[in-house]
C-alpha cells in the first residue's frame, strides 16, 4: 500500500466500479499510518474520484506526515 498526496502519481482503475470495489476492500482493513505526532491513525472513509476520462482514483482524509525538503 502506498499513499501519495499527488493525484497524478496515484494508481488508477479503468472503471468507477473497480475503484469502488477496491475502496470497499480497503475500508475493511485496518491500514494505519503514523502521524507527525507519532500516533497511529487508521485510515477510513475511502472515496472514489474520476481523475480523467477512464481513470478513477481512491483517496481518504488522514493526518499524513508532511515531508520537509531541505535546501
């Protein structure tokens, strides 16, 4: 499982139904991330969105850790 904050980098499914089926599967797993505060957050509430014609992506709201790039 990989998460990205960039829609262009997200894996896509060719149909909305395939994406919804996968989102439903994800919903029933306790996929967790570590927040910036070091707490475990279980991702829930997966949504499907059409990114482009024939490209459906899955997303969810979560307190993802931000990556800081040093210059």
